């Protein structure tokens, strides 16, 4: 499978560990819904990731993408609310 990021083409096989994805997303949702800790009393949380940039490998959004998906997904938005989530 070929993946194009910007003007770079990489050969890679990408697969998502579905049970790990739901497990890790669930942990973040549980922590967020407690309305304490780092998110305080926020009603929603938006984790946006723009275009891939090799110089920004330690951004919180990149780290969370790796934790949730196992990969960095450029041009992706994750919206968490008290009633659910949406990934675009």
C-alpha cells in the first residue's frame, strides 16, 4: 500500500488494532467525563492534527494519536463530548 503525505510517498501496511483503539479511547473518555484533572470542567475537548510535520513529533496531538490509533493521522480532528465522540 502506498501512502502519500505531502509530497512524500511511503510504502506501508497500516492496520488498526480495534480493541486497543476502543480501550484507549474509552480511558480518555472516562477521565474526561469525570470533569476533573487536566480538563477541568470542560464540556468538550477537540484534538486537532493538521498536516504531518517531522519537526513536530512531540506535540500533544501527535502523542495522543499514537496512543489512541497507534499511528499519527494527519488532517484529523477528534471531538470528545460528555455524550460521545466524533472523529473526522
